[in-house]
C-alpha cells in the first residue's frame, strides 16, 4: 500500500534527527553548514533545522 503524502513528513523520515527539546529536528540528508565559531574559536557545523511536519523530495521511510 502506498504511503500518503501526509505520512511522508520529516519526523517519519530516516534522515530526520529530533532535537533535545523535541520541538524541531535536523535533516541529515544535506551536508552540515558552518554556523559560527564557538567561544573557544572552534568552528560549529549543523545540519539544516526542520520542523517535524515538513516535507521534502529527499524523504525516505524509516526501516522498521
């Protein structure tokens, strides 16, 4: 049975990693981007921030 577009959202995607606050997540299908240097001068990189109910063309179902 095909999966509906409503079910193909970020929180159901293999590439999605939930944040500690559980209010958003990070998309791991795209390479991390430089955001800034931290207080010690080390570069910080983050994957793009996404909402749990976003949808994109890179969606891939989580294997169960």
